[in-house]
C-alpha cells in the first residue's frame, strides 16, 4: 500500500457526481458493500480512537491531576483524520468507504430529530427560516459584489455565493450541473469553502466562549454562519453537545433553500445562453431538496406524538452519536491541507471577507433574538 497522499473525494451530492480535491468530477457509481467496508472501518476506527483519547485525557486530568486540556472527541476525530490524510495519505482501497461519511452525517441528523419536540422545531425552526432568509439575501449580495470587486470570473462568483449562502460543497456540486461552470472554477470554490470551514472550527468556539454565549444561541449562530454542513455541525458540537443539537436545526432550515437558490442561478445562466434550460422546475426543486430534512421532521413528529418510549429515545440519541463518529472522522480524512492553500488568494480573500461579514450579521441577529424575548 502506497504511503503517498492521493486526492480524496470531498463531497457526494444528490446528483450522483463525485468531486475530488482537484475539482474534477466523474459519475458516481455506488460501490458494493464489500468495497466500502475498509473505508467505513477506517472511519469508525478513527472516531473510536477520538473517544478513547477524550476519555484518557479526562482520566489523566481528573484522577492523576495532570494539566491537560479538555478536548472533545469531535476535535480528536478531526485531528486524527487530518494526520492520516496529510502524512500517510488515504489508499484507494479506503476511498469508497470514506466517501460515505456524508451518509453517516445525514443519518445522525435524522436521528437527532427524536430529541426535538415538534413545537420546538416549529418555533425555533420558524425563527431559523426567518434568519436564514436574511442571511441568504445578504450572503448572495455581498459575495456577488466582492466577486466583481476582485474580478473573479462570473461563474466562480456564483459558486462562491451559492456555497457560502446554503451548505458549502454540497450546494456547489448541486449548482455545478445546473450552471455548467469550468472545472477550475468548481475546484477553486470548493477549496475556498473548505478552507473557510477549517478556519471556523478554530475561531467560532473561541468567540462563543469569549462572548459567554448560551448553548442554544451559539448553536443557532454556528448553523447560520458556517457553510459546509459537516463543518457547521462539528463547529457547534465543539462548543457543547447541546449546541451541536441546535446547530443541526438551524443548518437544516438553511439547507432547505438549496433547490430555490440553485434554480434561480440556473434560470439566470440559461437566460444568458450559458447553461441548459430547466424544463421541469418543480421536479428540479424536488431533486435538489435535501431529503434527510424530511427524515428529521418525521422522527420529531413521532417523538412528539409519544410513539417512542423514554428508553427508545435514549437509544436513538446514542445511535445518533454513533453515526456522527465516522462523519467527524471523515471531515479530517477528506481534507488535504496542500489543496486548501493551492488555489490562489483572490477567491479566498473574497470568501474570508464575505464570511466575516455574514458571521457578524448573523451573530447580531442571534443576539437580538435572544435578548429581546423572541426565543425563550
């Protein structure tokens, strides 16, 4: 097995295409169960190693009184994944299984629905939709303006705007088939979004602690401001388990807009003769809509209706944590640090400026909502 690092797949979207760190895409053919087993085993091994390291540090800190930091398994899983990906590399035999990390992430999100009563979803989710609407308008406008100021190509600007406003790489890949950008534009947009996600993992928890934000307020902010779904949920979970739960709700509300935003850009570029015309818009919206949100709502409805016993709810919560183990490990494994810094500075500057603006705006909106009795 070669120890040379090889490009890793970084996202699989609902349109069945595979994006690599080089930005090239190829038809995605679901690998057989046997082919995915090595990679899935690697994901779970790294996730479990993260749990063991968290426990070991806790024992050394509490029972042996060593001055060690308290590091959550979420961060350990990412760090171990980064270590493997950027030193030994990930061999081809593991790639089909590692590419399933988004499936585990979505399964975890669906199962978390059992921990939300439907009235919470309607109340906080309704607020999330309102805040997301504001975030969408501002993010799309600011990214478009910055793209023009820094003279980025129009379709690269569109990809950055779509990715930053909705759900990162998944939104970019959904838009790729709709607006027909150059492969280099797709690669650059993905690299910029992943870099911004990596920055958020470090900066957001620090800001949240500095401002002494509550678990719920911070979780809402992380769900509204961090782009990529995986990085968003990890950023929330790093602050606390409760924060991670609210991040999922806010992020799900944000992701529900993906079809409308991609459709808008598809119609725009088709009107300019630079993309295929969308024949069946309702079907297009259904194809792009993230189906895991429906699973999340269904589980929440069943929990509200008393379908599950208390013990079953606890079991579903435990299952969600097990599902997140390989998902968080996958965040580290699919990240190649060399690729993140090799796409030029202008798209990254546009992304950073736009993300700082959106982070500040959404932080202000969340603070206003929680300090004026909108959320109780």
